[in-house]
């Protein structure tokens, strides 16, 4: 796995590990079963790390957007206010996408 967690890569490894684990159980191969369990767990960990990272980035964008929106409103800079609103909404969407359910 790479140093940057990826939801896609995590799901791939999790699924691949589950398949190896099942195949090991069906064929009686304890090594394949254990290897699959380990890969599944690593994939889940990577997926969860990527979600946490995405949520944190969304939080940062939301806060920065709110700051820009308020500052733009106070100073009368409609462009800054609009850009802040857009960034805040994008941060909220990123948080929603990566929220733990």
C-alpha cells in the first residue's frame, strides 16, 4: 500500500483479501486463509484512514470558507463572500462523503 491512503485501493485489498480467505477456507489452505484475513484487515484500515483524511480536509475547507464568507460580508467584498460560501459548501460535501455512519 502507498503512504497516502486511498478508499479505492482499500476497498480493492479488502475485497481481494475476503476472496482469498474464502478460497483458503474452501480448499483447506490455512496459509491462503490467513493471508486473506490479513489483506482484508489492511484494506479496511486503509479505507478508514482515507475516510478520516477526507473528513479532516473537508473540515479545513469548511472553516476556511466560513472565514472568507464572513470577512467578505463584513468588508462588502461579494466575490470573497461567494468564494467562501462555495468553499464552505464543498467542504461540507466532502465531510458528508467521508462521514462515519
